[in-house]
C-alpha cells in the first residue's frame, strides 16, 4: 500500500475534453508486487524509469488511452486491455513481460522515434490479428525476437535471430504498396531493381532499423498474394531499397519454408540501416533472365573497373563466358567474383592477359545455388 500512496502523491488528474489524465512531474518508483492501473491517459514529464517493478495496466472499454509527455515511461510488466487501443505519442518501455488482452498498441508510422520498447526482452503473449503493435516496436538484448507487429487487423511478424552482442533493432509493418506509400514521403518503385530480381511485392513492406549486421525473417499469409510474385516459393527472397543505390537490392534467401498461402523467408546478413525498407521479392523463375547490357571502363581510374553483376554474390555457383563479335571465346571462369577487368584468358587470336580491344562482346552467365539453373545473356561494351 505504501507504493500506491507514493504514486498518488506524485501524479494528479486533469481534464482533457471528455477524459481525465494522469500527469507525472515527479520521481515515481514502483516496488515489488506494486500494481497501478491507468484507466485514462498517461502524461509523463517526470521519472518513470527502468527501476520500476510490479505491473502497470492500461484499461479502457471504449476510449483510446494515450501515452505522452517529454519522458519515456518504463515499467517491468505491462497489460494492454483497451478495446479502442493504446496510442503512443511518446515511447513506452517494458523490461519484463507484456500481455495483449484487448486492443493494439498504436504508434505513428511516420515517426520511428516513437515505439513500444522491449528492454532486455523477456516475454510477451496474446498477440494476434486484433492484438499487436500497429507501428514501431523495438528490442534490445541478445535473444531471438519475433516482432509482434502488424497493420489494422493483420499480424505480420518479422524475426531477428539471436545476436552475439547486445543489439537494438526497431521495426514496423506497412500494409501498403511501396510504389505509392500513403505513410512515407518517399516512393520505392518496384521496377527499379537489380537484374536478378524478377518481381517484388506491391502489397506490403517492413521497415527494420539497426546498425549491427543481421539476417531477418519475413512472413507471408494468404493476403500477401505470393502468386503475384512467383509460383515457386523456392525463388522467394528478401529484397531491400538501398539508400545509396536508390533501387531494390537482393538481400538473399538463406532459408525458405511454407507454401503459396503461408510461410517465411530468411535473408542473408546485411546492415538494416543501409536500406530504407525491406519486403519479399522473387528471383527469375523460368531459368532465363531478360538480356542485360553493361558498359564498363577498365582504364585504371578505380571507377567501374570490372564487369559487375549486382546480386551475384547471393548465389553459390556461377559460370561466365565472354565471346567477341566473331563468336570466339575470349574469357571463361567458374565461381565468378565480379572481378573480370577486360583481359583475355588466351582463347582464340588474343594472347593471355592482353587487354581486349574497345568494343562490344557477348556474355553468358549461368548461376544458381545447388545447380547452374539460371541464365542471363547480353552484351558488354569495353570502353577505355
């Protein structure tokens, strides 16, 4: 009872329209077995920090509860039982357990600075299509974390694996076409992509933030319309909009499971902050890509010095052949590393290691993971 008395002294209520609110200016400390229920808005301009113990519940049958103020409120255990949602205008921290009973936690998706923060995450329960974070959730720690995120009445989890050091990741799900996002000011045109990417989802995307290299697992369900991307789930991969290249890049597929109506795909390692958003895409499905034509300039100026196939590093096997205009093989290699600088491999009439003349050459690139199952052809122009 002493803990409840202390809270009552430091908090006071005031009217906001039809609602009242608890406004904290003081230094609140909840002790073991303490419980406090917020049946109205919480405004925190004081201290409600990581030292709190016990349980804080947000309860409402019909009104939206808002959490605001200049400082983040943090509690050990949290219950969400608000049928009309809990809306965060400032971040809310949880150091132990969170229970979704009724309603969602809603954050502004146009402002990633406001989030539901799982601090040294332990456990949450009750998430489903009607109970999740509609906005940004963040996690700090080392354990695997399944983000309980979604949009409207759709739970669309995103998973980061266990880390070898303490890390922080933040993420949100957007039930929007990346070509015409209604939330983000930028558009992410799905036909602006690496050659090895054939299709990209136009129904949904995620935003993952973090400075540490990681893999990520994205999920899909029947509403994701995977058949609009591919009819072969083995071709699914994670793709990301590169901040530097301003196009979609292949982030790989280290594992994929499921069918066309539900499943998940895991990327290769990447740094989340290098990408604006991520989503599900597909590689070539019919074994042959459209012709891709490339110009490179092996002239010693350290720019565009080698023949580069963007995204080739995501595949385990490759074979490259280059022919001159008369059909003579001038270069051939397996396990290509994007390192050919325009020198002959000694075939036909050109001596080994001679610089090939300026002009047009034709290439065939075969690539895949288990087998060389895909082919890309085109011409390459050497310009010195």
